[in-house]
C-alpha cells in the first residue's frame, strides 16, 4: 500500500450537506462576517459554554 497515492482528504468523506455548511462558513469568514472570541464568550457564556 502506497500511502502517498491513497491519501484522501477528510473533506471528501463528509456529506454534501456538511460540505456545504463548511464552505458557507469559509465564505462568511472571507467576507469578514465574523465575531471575536471575546464576543462569542459574552454571548454563549451565559449558557455555560465558556
């Protein structure tokens, strides 16, 4: 078995729906549609998700 020729990207193993969600998130990040970690903690910290 040649590991170099049989490597597969983990992304290809995801469902089409999950691939779509990831690609949408990357596009949002590229467009600057993000929030800082600090803001996320303020929003979700009240739910115990620190």
